[in-house]
């Protein structure tokens, strides 16, 4: 482990400089408040989060375009972080396969401490840059991939170690933190830093910082998948219909795009083995499912481009 990574671990004076660790005057007497007053304070502070994220939209858009470019070339999107930051990344990653019908290996979330850290905090691991490097190496991060290193402070050694390793391998590196001018910013290609201010409970970055991180991660994964053609308008046309609710959603999507009545939509969806895009192409072109799949493949499985080719 390099001396620079060792020195990135913040001491007491460095922590006091981080806005995420500062005292919030609005909640200084929160333990004297009623339940309603407590939630009013929290709600007022949460209202600041969207504006902080708004300030970072140009950087978020840059990141989405760069991630999509890597994925088009066969790369992966990886999220790595410790504690709340890592869990939020893992949550976002876990929701991509059912929403966009992508392989679980395409978007990967990794929490410092491994799967056990989901249910029980392993906060000691966040102090180890070497652990971050080792996990990044274990994930075989390469120049094809995009890594998002997530840390509210922007100083967490685990995230710094992972980002440094990924950068050395030529991967696209993106930092997500809630402070500016942090050690993470000096490592990554693109820095996203929504500054949400001091937390209601001092230093509890699972609150506003966590909310900001979740909002940004929603944008990164959703924006990337839209650029990759995983939606048609705002419709989830690559949905995996793995339960009744999702089966009904798939049916409604087919009806909405094709104009078919329910019974006819059910029939075409059944012939397409539940594949929404295939069913839509079949209904609008008269092609059989195999030919519809080939037509989609010819247009990189982008439904809009496939339908445009039919006219």
C-alpha cells in the first residue's frame, strides 16, 4: 500500500473540515422536539438534496455517456464502497437484471466486507485501502470496465484503494461523494459531488448523503440503460416477467405499444415466450418470433430502431 493512500485516512482535524461531519444548527436541539417537529426538521433538510444533485447533472450526464460506451464494448459497471455507500451501490446493481433484463454480471455492486456486510456493519474494513485494492483485483477490473467508487466523505481508504487500482488498469473511474476537493477527486476521471451539507444527526451520512447517492445511482444506471436501448419511451420493454405483477406489466406494455386488445396481446406475448420486444415486433410486423428476434438483433436489440426499420 502506498504512502499516499495511507495518508488519506482522515484524522480528527481533517474530519472536522468535511461538511458531512459538521454540526447542523437546524437540529442542534432535536432531542427536545416532538415527533412532528423532528420529522419537519428532517424533511426540511431532505429538501436540500435534490438541489445539490441538480448542480451535478452535467457531471452525471458525462458519466452516463462514458459508462454506456464501455458497456457497448463489452465492459461492466461496478459499484464499490463501504457501509451505507457500498450497500446503496449493491442495491442499485441488484435491481438492474429484473428491470432491464441484463445479466447479473453486467452491473455489480460490492460492499467492503463482502455479502456479510449487508446485514452487519464491517466498518473496520473501510479503513483499509489494501482491502479496496484486493477486492477490485478479485473482481478482475480491467480497461473495459467502469468503476463508481462511492464514499460520502470522499476520503474512505477502501474506496480510494479500489479507485486507484481501477485507474491503474485503465478502467473508467467515477467518484461519488458529498464533499468537494477530496482525495477521491484527485484519482478519478469524473467526479460527482452533490454537497448536501451537515446531517441532521451529525456525521450520519446514511441520511442526506445517502439519499443523494441513491438519487445519483438511479440516474447512472437508468440513464445508461436508456442509452443502451433498454426502454421504449418510458416503457420497461426489457422487463423480466418473473411474477404476476411483472407479467401484467409486460402485457400492458404490449397493449400500449401495439394497440392490441388484451386477449390478442396475451396470445402474441405467449408466442414470444414472454419477451416484450419480440412480441411487439411480431404484432406490428407480422413476423414470426424467430424472425422478429433476428430483426431486433440486426438493430442491436433497440426496439425503436427496429420498429423504424419496418416503416
